[in-house]
């Protein structure tokens, strides 16, 4: 049993203890942290909120870990969990500056929004549950909210330190006075300019300069200033965590496995019937399907997304049955046997879905969604194999293997040039005459700039209908997309390697 397991609470979620009056310990490190936290918030506003999940967010994630390293020191590298999450988060952030596929960018943003707080809270040492317990997500969410909203006074204490004689320094009144003066000037100068034409003429150049260069900057600074106390409070809670109070509930035992056995038996019987019907379609061929009033393509393209969803349900059911059933008697043996049967059936369902997907791809070619479906089926197969091992070894920590496996699988698919492979497959099929129709609009605008190099293999004088319903040559469409790529590369916040390579193509 490791140190995390020894610290596990006996019952419900841990809660931070609260004092009637909070006294914040402010050192020189916290005073240095406050302006750095403001600079980071300003960077975050200037990147994520202004340009979305692009290269700017890559810089923000690197700055975040620089801030953590400066404030927390070697704590960032103390544990295996922290080192792995550091590498994973930096790799996910790097993909935002390498690729230009907005599907991946959106999902990577969601992954970072989940993993960065999980990593940060784990550095504080204030949590009880280890990383491989699913309930640690709730515990770390509570600690995150407590860090963001429970230490707002820490920023005020750092900004308004006490003198040695106990008298307050005059930093805060200075800052508040300067902010109030700027706010009043921003309101009164336009009012006076509208009230007097001579004053308006005299201040025209100054107002134009301020409007051109400082309007956005002021709003960004104000927003960063609002965010700073929350971020500073979170960082303060990481270095000085509030102790957790454990609730003393009795440990819960397992339940009678008879109910789970009945559910598993019913589901397993249903899937046996379903697989029997599936095998008739797989081995009966087009003639058998024609007798049922179905075309081969219609049958092949139906159901593989649903099969992946059904497999997720099956995985959840068998894990719940194995985890929560009382491990004794005939009911427990029935649960294990039926769980093993359900695992095999789920793998066969995935194999059937993959076969039908392949039949469909042979006719219509690859697409981004079909590639991701292949990846999803591969990941589900790996999860089912881990579940099969848990059925065989009930004490096996399923999440301890699946969590790293899921992160590794997501990093791998981010490294695969999916859009390039889709465009190559579609263009190859069109050039070989296997497919008479090529969806140029989909390849140009729904996917990333990685498709342009393959579309350049086609005749540039071919006429295609553009997204605005106008008929234009392929060369003009490619030129427009290369111009879009150059525009993205002109701003460091939206730069990406994919856009940069596309902007150089066709030169």
C-alpha cells in the first residue's frame, strides 16, 4: 500500500477546513508572483480569448509551467504522475502550433482544460485520492474551486504588504487612484470633445492614437486584472494547501451479484442473436441482402457508430458488475462467466463494425470521421482487453492502466496526419477513375491546410463549385486557401507549422 492509499478517506469527499479569520503568509516569493500572475493573465487574455486554441495557447501553457516551476520549485518533477502529465500537457500544447485541424484543436483545448488543473492540484499535496481513482476528479475539482475562490484575499495581502511597524504601505491606494483616474479620463475626454469643437480639434490626434493603439490594450489589461486574484489565489493554495477534513463514513461492501448476473445474461443473449443476424449479412453477400430488400452499400454504412456506442455501454456494465458484486458464492461465479462472455461479444461487435466500415471505405473512400472511427474502435478494443483482464483478476486496477492508455492513444492520433491521408486517398481514387466525384469543398474548407499538397496534384484549370456557390478553377481556390494560411502565419498567436507549409506551396 503506497502513501496515497494510506491517506484515503474512510467515506465521502474530503472538504477543506476553514478558519474564521484567514491570515495569509506573504513572503518575497508571493510578492514576485503577483506581477508575474498578472502578466500571465494578460498573456492568456491576449491568446486564448482573442485567438482561440492556436499557437498563442501553446505559449500560454509553456508560460504556465514556467510560472509553476518558479513558484513551486522542484515540486513540479517530484512524482511520476507529475512528470508524465507535464510531458503530456506540453505535447498537447505543441500540437496547437503544429497542426491546423480545428477538430483536433477543439478537443485538445478541452483536454488541456481538464488535465492542467488535475496536474496543478496534484502538485499541492492537499489531495487524498490517488490519480488512478476516478473519484479523484471530483476531489480535485473541489480543491480547484476552493483554490480559485477561497483565497481571493491572498492577492490583496501581497499587493498591500505591512511595514515593519505594522502600518500598511501605500501601494494599493496608488494603484486604485491610478485606475480611477484612467477610468474618469476615458469617460470625460470624449464628453468634452463632443461639447467643444476646438477642444475636439486640439485632441483629435491624441484620441485617434489612443483609440488605435490602446483601446484593446486597456480592455485586455482590465480583464487580466480581474482574473489575477483568482489565479494568484490558486497558486497560493498550491504552495500552502488548506488541510483536508475527512468524513468518517463506514466502508461500503459489495452487493449481491444475482441482479448483475440477470442483467448480464439478458444482454449477452441479445448480442448472441444480434451477432447471428450480423454473420448472415457478412457471409451471405449481396444476394442474401437483396432478398431482404437492402443494397450492400446501404447495409455496410449503417450501424458502425452505434456499435461503438453499444460497446461503451457494455464496458460500463461489466466493470460495474465486477467491481460492485460481492465476491463469493455462485452469483459471483456467474457474474465473472457472463462478464467474460460479454467481453468476447463486445470484441466481436467491434470487429463487425470495423469490417462494415472497411466495406464502406472501399466504396466511398476515407474521411476524417471514418479515420477517427477506426481510431475509436482500436481504443475500445484495448479497453475491452483491459476489462477482460479485470474479469480474470478482479483486484486489477482498471483505471490505473486505462487512463495512461487513453492519453497515449490521443497523443498518437494527434501525430498521425489524418487530413493528409484523407486527401491522398480521395485524390488517388479520383485520378485512378475509381471515383468520378471529388468533394473539393470538404477537402479545402472542412479539413486543415495539410490537404493542399494533395489537391495540387489535380489539374488546376478544373472548374469546381466553391463554398459561396460560385464556379471557380481549382488553382484560384488553392490560391485563396494559401492566402488564408499566410494571413494566419502573419500573427504569432495563430501561426502553425501546417499553415506555414501551406503558405509556401505553389510558390
